[in-house]
C-alpha cells in the first residue's frame, strides 16, 4: 500500500515549542506508512533547515506576517491541488485559518487543526492573534475534521471560545528520551565552565526572553532565595538571555548577587545543561499550553518547580512543586523546600520525573497517536 500523504502547514519555522514538536514528530513517524511535506506560511527558518536535513521537502509561501493574505491562500490551494495530499495537519492559528480555507478551495482536502496556545487574554496577546482565533472558532464546525490540542488547558480555553468541542482531541507534546536523559558527567563539566564549585547548588531555566516567560519573576525569586542560601547559583539561557540584554541585567543588578547569575544566551547543548541542574524551573505567567522545557528537564532526571500555567502542573504531577504565577515569594519557597529536602530526595524525585515522562509523554507513543489520527481521518474519507 502506498504511504499516506500528509502535508504539515505551519505559520513559521523559527525556533519555538510547536515548531520543535513538528520536527521531532517528523523525525519519529513511520516513513513507510506516511509521506510528509512541510509548508511554512512565512520563511523556511532554522527549524525548516532541520526538517530539510531529514530528507523531508519544505516549501515557504513567504506570506507577510500579520493579516492572512487571500492571494497567498489561493497560491497555497493551487499547490495543494498539484500535490494532492490525503491529510493536512495545520499548526497554530494563522495556519489553521489559511490551511482550512486553502484545503476547501483545493477540493476539500481533510484537515486537522493544531492548537498550541492556552491564553487569549488581550493584555498579553496581539489583536490579530485574538481575531484569528475568534474567526477559527466560528469556522471550526465546518473546516476541520479534527482539532488537535497540545494540552488539556488549551482544550478548555478553546471550548469556551466556541470551538467545536466534539472535534477536539488532546495529543500532548512528546520527548526524545535518548536525547534528554540523565548525564552524570554534565554536573562537573557545566560547573567547571561556569567557574563555580562542583558542590554548588544550581537552579536553571531555559527560555527565550519574552514577557510570557517572566524572567523578572525568576530573578525576584532568586534574590529572595539567595538571602537564605548564599551558595546557590542560577543558570539562565535562551534567545535574548545574555549580558547584552540591558533590561535583564538591570533586574539582576537591582536584585543583588550578580556573581551568582549565569546568562548563557542561546545554546545548542540544552540536554547537557538541563542534566547539570539540581532544580529546573519555569516561571511563566501566562500563555503556556504545554511547556516543552519542563518535560525535557524531567526526562533528564531533574525535579522541577513550575508556575501553574497551562498543563505545567499536569506534566509535573507529584514529582516536583507547583506554585502560583507572578509570585516570587512562592517560587523561592518552593526552591528552598527542595534544597531543604536534600540531594537524595531530589534524586528520587528526578528518577520519578523521568519515569513519568516515559509513561505518559515518550515521543514514539505521541507520534503513534498522530499516526492513528491521520489513519482515522483518511478512513473517514475513504482514502
């Protein structure tokens, strides 16, 4: 039997949670049963280059950012008529809207929408994002066959917005347990790189510099903890998280203890850095649906302290501590509690965290759920 032809349509292919999940999904899916292509509404981007390296074709529509372009939708529909995919999987709101319309114009290609957002508060989201999600809600009963939510939180929010609940399925993000795993050599190697003692406690967060990630909350919590535990160090990395960031360094100077903060910027060795931590953290204040970095740290055998945003609490379960967002005192207290419990207890929690990821979020299992969804859609349309 010929492979099922699946086109993945995504708003863009810069580094991000949904983009990396698409890459990992494509790297894991059974290519003897599924033939994949990827379309970016904007540019190829670094994740597009990574997907191309897998031998999977990537095409960029090069639509301008902002209001969906009708001409780009027509261009995409003509491309779909030529390629004749069996199923289209869209990723994020703009791709949902444009992909749904283009699939209809191309003769009614079956579509599964993808939702990777759990907060549409106008204080934190662009008006165009909210408008696009609202239009999608109105069209959700007609355009998609299924709506894939990456988290339970995303499903709840979009049901309230008016999305067709009967079409929704939750398929969480998955984790590569071979790439993200405990690494005993990382602890000393990373501390040596940072110029701190092998015995130093290290708390870290991997996140790009963005209001959603709330680095200010992390820094304020770090200042509070440092008053109680003087030898603790804080590792921060991600795009924009460097000494060149004036706002970030200003916050750190105001908090005090500058020598205990290590700003590493964008890094390619995230598994190694996570495995070196005593405690991993997420300080996000809004908008997260299913934060990848939490599961990645857990897969590395590191206990986590996270804010109660999106599905963070569901991911961590009883292997870490969950605190309210925008509450640095609570965040600091949770870190202090894990420090107080001692190294052996943190190791036990870390092992339990990895087992939780293995049981619920391993990448092969998540890929199998996507594959099953595509087969069901194809069968429904007698493909």
